[in-house]
């Protein structure tokens, strides 16, 4: 897996709104003007903000790195009146310092001018530390002796932004290509009718609940194949393990009830205009029960005509 990191972790100079910025038109090739929108991209350093900003730029957003918050209202006004820019994405991160405390008040003013969404990228601490080690880049705070302590301080500074986030993206298990696909799925503005993409995600509670899950189901009440010696080193993708879990009455009842719930909810999400939904199934280690459940739910929803993919956060890749 390619390491995913923030290419601007070394705290570069600010880029202001001037002629030196690369202007990318948000007008589609068909000539139609998409709905106006401002996306605030924020998150923990090392979680992939630079990669995400480039992905938004490729989607036709006018991309600005680290615009001073004092200029955010003025910038929104310019976008709202512009004939060339319909959508913009701006990185707001720890480089703002204590000005971040003013973000809630500033966003209230911006929202009156332009529809605004806040996207917050995060990753597990161990993953962030590994990425810093691999890239040998300093943490932007540079105040603490260790990267671990800098991450703790950064989380505290960014708490006001995280609390405002409309979308949380956990990049712990993403490489740059997977992050790109994720952002394109959520924020692409193709002219064709939007299709809801459902991700059925398995995970282990011992490794934490996925940050970007929209719905979470706990399947730890099902009998655990881990305690069957012949299944211990296998996963829920193995047909014999899946058959073992599926063979219990409570499994069948749970699948029927969750399937009914999903088939009720999904048309409403489509009507609302939602383009991406993550349904997470968790067991203890994320190896057996949750994997089987995610695969089975993906199969059922696919059969019902939905675009679905099954993802498994905690099983070994290969």
C-alpha cells in the first residue's frame, strides 16, 4: 500500500488569492453551470489533506491551500458572483492557530453567501506516526519533542473544526488512489443522474469504530468462529466460515431485519440526493462475523439493484 501523507506537512508559506493561483474553471465541458458550493477541507496533518485538495481540483473545484480565515467571507462572496468559478475547495488546518476558534462564527456568515460543507480527514495515531516516519517530514507544530505529542496537541486545536464537519473521512486504510476514488464518489458532479454508492464495511471493535460510518451494526451477539480451531486463521470470506455463521437462526433473523431496514432507508437517501453511504458491521476482531455480514448484505443490496461494494478494514490484504 502506498503511504498516504500530507505533502505540505512542512508548513509552507500561505497562498493568498491573487493571480499566481492556478485557476481551474468549474464550468462543465457540456456548458452547464453546476450548483455553487464551497468545501472546507481540514483534518489532522498526515491524513491526506494535500492529496484531497488535488482530488477536488481534478473534479473542477477552484483549489486554495490555507486561505486565512479572515478572508473566507470575502472569498465566498467572490465565488458567489464569479462567472468562472462555481465550486471551490479550501484547506483550513492547524496553521491557522488559535484563529480556528472563530471558525463557527465565520462559517455562519459564509453559509449565508454560499452553500458550504466541511470535510475532516483523520487517521489512527499509529498510522500517522508511521507516515511521518516513512516521509521523514516534521510535524507542522514542531513544538513537541515527539510526533505523538504533536498529534495530541493538533487534535485539541482542531476540535472546533471536527465538531462542525459534515463529512468525516478515515484515511487509515486508504492509499492515494483509494482516497481519490472516495472523494470522487462523494463529491463528483457528473451530468448523469446521481447513483447512491453503498459501502458495506466490516471492522473489529478492538480497533475502533470507523470514523466515516453512517450506520453501525454490532454483530458480536452471533457465535464466534474464532473459537472453532479450523476457522480461526480464516476469514468470513471463506465459504465454510460464512456457512457456519449463516447457519444460526439469529443470523438469518438479523439479516432479514437489517435487509428490510436498508431497503426502506435507501430510496429515501436517494431522494435526498445522498451519493455515498457507509454501512458498517462490527465484531470483535473484524475477521469473521462482520466480514460475512458485510459480504452478504452487499450481495442482497446488489440484487435489489443498488451499486454496492464490500470493504474489509481489518482483514489482511492480499
